[in-house]
C-alpha cells in the first residue's frame, strides 16, 4: 500500500530490525541475505555503508524453500512471542523485510506470504515493515498464518504489532549452520585462539585441582593465555562458562579421570604437561596416550565431523590431496551455509568478495588467504594435525597460500 511520511528502504528496515532482535549478545547469531551486500538497492538507490555494516555478516541460507532476508537464533524477549519458552534451545527466527519502493508503496501482503513460507523451516517468522504501511487486513492475515509483524519507524524503533507462536520444525543443514554459530561451539568470532590441543586439555585439569586455575596453568607451563584456553575448552565442550562460575562437562570430567588414572593425581598430570611446553612435535607422536584422547575430543567437535566426512568423499572422487579452495568449493555445493560460516570471515568486506548477490562463490576470491577465518584454517587445522586427523598444519591467513594449503586425511577409508 502507499503511505505518507518518511520513506524507509528495505535495507534500512532490515538494519533496524536486526539491531533490535539480534543485538549481538551471547548465544546469538544472525546473517542477512547476500542480496543486501550490494552497494545499491532497487533502481540505483545507494545502501549506506553504516547500514551494510549493521547487516553483515551476509550469507544465503535456505529455509522453508526460500531465502529469508534475515535468519538467526536468539531467545527473544517475551514481548515478541506468544510463548516465552521453546524447549531447551532458543528458536530459529526468520524475517522478511519490506520497505518503500520507488512509487512509495510497501508490499506488506507479499512479505507476510513469504514469511509464512519460511515458517516451514523456522520456529518463528516475521514481516518487518514501516509501521504506517501495516493495515488491519495485514494484521488479520498474519494472525491467521501465525506470522509476527514488526512495525519500524524512521527513528529506528521496532515494535511488535503481532506476535507469533513458536512452532517445532524439521532441521535442515542450512538451519543447522546458523544454530551452530549461535551455540557455545560456533566459530562466529574467535573460537580457537590457540593451536595446540594440550592447551585446552590442561584447562579442566587446572580447574579441578586445588588452587587458582590461571595460576596453575602458568605454574605447570601448560599455557599463559588463560582466557584463550578457557574459550577453546568451552568450544571443545570440556567446560561450561556461567556468569559466576565454570563447571566441567562430561568430556571435561573424563579428561580429569584420564589424567588421574594415567599419572596418579591431577597435579601429577599437570606436571606431565611441562614436558610438552613449547614443543613443536606432533602431539599424538610426542604423547600417544594424551594424543589419542585429544583425537577423541577434537573429533567430537561438530565441524570436525563435517570436514572428515566430506574429505573422505573428496578422496573417493579421486582427489587425495585437495587444496583449501577445492575443499571450500566442494563443501559449498553440499552445505553452502555451513561452508561460508566455517571458512569465510564474517565481516562485510570478506563476504562481499567471496559471495555474489545470489549466494554463489567467486572462485578467484578463494585464492586470497586474507578472506579466510583464522580459527578454522589455522587453529582448528593445527589441532586436527596434532590429533593425527589431517596431514598438514594450519597457517595464519596472512601467511596462507590457499592453493598450496592441503587438506588430506592421514587415514583414508
């Protein structure tokens, strides 16, 4: 419909909506469709840089047979949902945005229908549109289809006009990629800051032992970067970090049990770590028993399982030593959202270089090491090497020649 008042473009509506629904706190992750990574919208209308930076990261994620403008995971405030809680996990949320077109109209009805299509793969779906453009007919249709409506004004305020019920849905590979990023094991930010699994195995030992964890890690020369060790231990599901404490997971407790069984006490186990201080030897060769434990822990990491499975498939296709670009291109065919989230940096510049507006890969960009996500191509790959899973170490992006970076399994089946 046509409305009077200040004009709000679709990218601007979406930026305001993302700021409100996904402010970037813990256990939150959201991506915007690649069509919004362009410098222009519609008939040459520029998209302000600040808007693009708010919308980043970009990815094309298929949900419910289409590509939502915004898809993310977050436990929303109760004002946005007809129920406050949905199971043990925060809901997967899809948003379709509509703004003023060149003739001043806003196609709200189409946005509601598109959001309903996304509901086949999401737990909650919304139309976001300029508030004056939303009619009573729109609101009635949204209620009938269980679609939320978010009214956006020119000042950036976002208010729920209709609240949807959260529904259960089948899980897709694309949806899993976003859920993974929002979980404690996602790779959206730094994830792994250290490149040796011993640094993470030592954390539950030091946490369990009597004394301050950081002091023990330093005293036994396990690692001095305590914060990075704690973060990596969380990503490997060895610990849970709560606002007021850290607790061991089942995997973390097993590390402690293993250390006590092998060395007699947790302190004696920590003493053994001094032997590996600044060692460049492959961990599974230098300490076979601990290396095997590291292998089991690293293999349980969801991204490792995906990588190993697809590397086996690449090997079966006749390529036993695929380069990094070959691996990413192969993954993108089968798991496009996951491939981008795992390997490509999340900032606007990197995603725009790698992805077209249609979400396709620009193969030439994959030959530039600077576009890659360091915790995957450096730290995670180094841990896979130390655990005896892949044949070569990782490299920092500024030192990385992707075409010479080989991803091959040590044992091919």
